[in-house]
């Protein structure tokens, strides 16, 4: 048995699939429409059905067996209905030339009456039907026919509503996924920002999109530089040189974190850090001296390790000076946090006029920390474009405050002298 096919069959199937209705579970809204059609028309059978390709499927049904889910399209009454847009009414199926030989007419359940209205989408595609049937021939009043038409419109409206809910749900899920991805990306960007900038500065930048320059009337600046680096660049492989620098500077980074100094930048083989920036700290000078001793200790250990393996090593000069500085962001895209002021220039001069493996400090640093450290005076030293500067070599922690023989690690007595220092020194 063949069945009629609409001219727009391909598009009709696509329209039906866009609703994602086929093979879906029972839904109360469609069940209610189906039962209402049966009650209004006083018919023992009613259903809402859809036709996809060669399959006829019930979305909801009334008066039919529970296991009866559909049938082949060629024996479905509604194959004709979906070819048009108007109500199809057959008062007596046994007398109708097209339907009289259908299996469900000549055999069980011996249907005798059929009335169906196609479910036409807003785009004009008949994708299914709402139908009422009876086991005997009968007439259907005009009012009942109008009711079936209106119920068909309501069914299509329900389909449209259902599709919008599905699309909205999918959009919300997609937004949730995008939101999670965005949150992860923001967290990653924020984390990256806090590795580049001090946390408080990064937070200010995130909140206001700018960072106001700040003046610190007292801070300590530390410079470290590799002795003879230029000559090493002429002999060593670039990858080896960069690997060595990274190894030393990574150790220095850990030391800055331990003693709460802020790493400002590296310039070639030079390493610059500050204490008391970006947050004021009354112990900034002591912390800078402790950090310098720790750097000296780390460099000495690496030297010993590399000498055993007959590998090249670095030796550092370190300079420290205390004074006022201005701190702020430089640049608009690849911005950096930097400091300026005479204290920065003096610390750089102190580093340049030091010796390999030694820590050269100014008189101000000496006088502020002399109760805790041992120094060797150098007297006034002439420097370029500056008045002579009184300099001292920071040798070690005083023995009573030292945990190790070299005087580079503070003991508990030193840390207990000031309660806040215990946590700030990493203990």
C-alpha cells in the first residue's frame, strides 16, 4: 500500500525534527489536550500524532492500548491529513474509497469514523495531527469540528513553547559552561597578574583599572649583580648561561618571599628587590639584611656544588641602602611595578662598589641594624657623580643571634625579640 507524500516532505521532516518531539516520554500537556478532544467530541479514541519519514508515532493517545505506540505510515489514517492544512472528516470509513480497505477498518479494532486536523507550524509545515475516532460511523457537529481546530492550534502553541524551553535550557547550560570557563580564565589571569605584580597592587589594578603612584618615606633597596658576567657571556653557551641565571634567581625569589621583600625586577644579570614596599614595614632594613645573607648563603652553596662538578658558577655583589622611594606601575600593556628615588641610585652604586661574595651597605643601614649584625667599616668611598659615601660590609649576624656558624641564619632568640617578626621571617 502506498501513501501520499507532501511536496515539501524534506522540509516538513526537518521542521518536525526541530521540535525534538519524537520518541519523547509522556507529557501532561499533550495528554490533557488529547483527553479534552475525546470528551468534547464524545469519541472513544483520540490521539496527538507525528509523522517522520515512513513512521507514524503517538505522542499521546486516549482509548488505545498502552503498548500501541504507532504504525507504518502506509497504513496510518493521518498520512492524508499531513498533506494539507485543513480538517479531514470521514463520517463512515467503510464507505470511503481511500480508507475502506485499511487494516484497522476491515480488522480489529474495526474503526468506523475519523476526524483529524493537521498540526501546522508557524512556517506552514504539517508535522502531525490531532485526531478523534469512533468504532462506528457518525457525524460531528460544527462546534466539535471548530473545537478540534482550536485544539490543533493549542497543540502547535505547546510545541512552540516546549521548543523555546528546550532552547532556553540549552542556552542556559551553554552560558553556565561559558561562565565556568570565563571564571577559570579570569582566575588564571588574576593568578598570573599576582605573580607579575604585588598582590595589593594587582588587586587595585583589577578593581580600578589603574594604580596610583605611592611615596614611601622609608624603605630598603637591595641590588645584586653577577661579578664578571660580561666575560662569561663570551665563553658560555646562551642556554647554559640563561639556565644558570634562572637557577640563582629562582632561589633568590624564594628568599624574597621568605623575608617579605618585593622582587622589583631583573635587568640582565642584576636582581633588584625592596623591603617596605608596597606596604610599609618598620623592620624593612633588618629583613633586607637577612635576605642578603640568605642570598649570600644560597650563592655559596651553589658555588661549592658546581666546583665539585668542575662547572662554572656565579659570584654576586650585593648593595643595600635605605631611604624614601616612589613606587608605581610603568607601561600600559606589559606593565611592571617599579620604584624610583635616590635610594635606588645609591643602592645600585653600593652594589657596583662592592666585592664578589660580599654585601655592601650604607651608613644608614649600618646604624639601623648594628645591634644585630657584625660589619666591617670601609670608610668613605668615592663614587661617580656622587659625594663620597660611607660604606660597610655586612659580615654576618652577631653570634648570639645566629643559628649557624657562618652567621647567615637567624636563631630563635633573634626572632623572638619581636613577635610580628616571627611570622614575617617565615617562622
